[in-house]
C-alpha cells in the first residue's frame, strides 16, 4: 500500500487491491491501519468523506480535505500508476 504523503501527522495512502472501487484515499494518524478514514474523489475535482472510522476531528478533517483537493491531479496520477489503470472510476 503506497503512502501518498503525510500532512499534519496524518498519513494519506491507498490500500492494495481496491482498484475495483472508485478512486479514493485513506487517512490515518501515524501508520496505516484498518480503522482509517475513507475519502472519495469526484470527477469534478472535489472530495468528500465516505466514512470517518479514524475519528478525525472536524477541524483536522476540513484541512485534510482542502489538502487532498489541492493534490487532486497528483492523487489521480498515482492511482493510475499504482493500479495500472488508464481510465479511473470516480464516485460521481
């Protein structure tokens, strides 16, 4: 599972074997684990929280969403590279 980047003590990453799902990232404090927060990316360059299993506080989550939106094209590029996909499925 590749780590994309760290931000304010949070790790933003992909889980392996999730290429059948629409493009998304996971966010957790520290090292990646199963109870991470899941964030979908949309075709229009937006992102939103699918689930907050990591119980990230709202203030931190707002900052993380802004950062993910600012790195949208980088994330899409890394998804294509990691999963070997030319076309990417988006949530909406």
